[in-house]
C-alpha cells in the first residue's frame, strides 16, 4: 500500500505541476489531494474485498447448484431405466396374457377348468360369448 501511495503522490505532483505551471503548489493542496487519494484507495480496497466475498458466496452457490443438478440428472436416469424395465415387463406380461387367452379359447375344456379353478361356477352366465364362428372350436360329443 505504501508503494501505491508514493506513486499516487508522484502522479499528483506531476499533474499539479503541469496544470499550474505559473502557480506554486501549496502544501495544503498536496495534503488534501493525498488524503483524497487515500480515501479513494481505501474505498476501492473495501469494494474489492466486498466483491471477493460476494464472489466466494456465489461460487459456493454455483457448486451447490451443480451438485443438485447432478443429483437430479442421476434421478432422471434412474427413472428412465425403471420406465424402460417396466415397459419390458408390461410388454412381456401383455403378450403372455394374450397367448394364454388364445390358448384357453382354443381349448374350451381347459377354459372351463380354468374358470372352475378361479372359482366361477359352470352354471353362471359367461362373461364372454363362445366363438360360434370359429372352426377350431370343438363341440362336445353328444352321447
């Protein structure tokens, strides 16, 4: 700080000499210019310190936000993987269910046994009408 003060005083003296070559520089004027320069220097240093503190606080906040972003991105990736796994399981179960439905429609005896196993009575009204047009449907033998 001392070196900067000396530089300021030299600049003030040289500028005072250039602008007022006719008038001699009074010591009071130099003292006032020196004090003003010190006040400005102190204010500049205080502002620099304030800005440094603000910068540190903002840097910490940015790091915190980066961590939150990384956590959010990892959660999003986890959710995407879970959704993909659920899609695969859903497709598998739907295709398995469709194959099972096709199988029990093809074999009405198995359908009757399945419904009996599930607790439906053979005398209850069926929820689905039998496919009369289907040529693969086997009519029970009369006899």
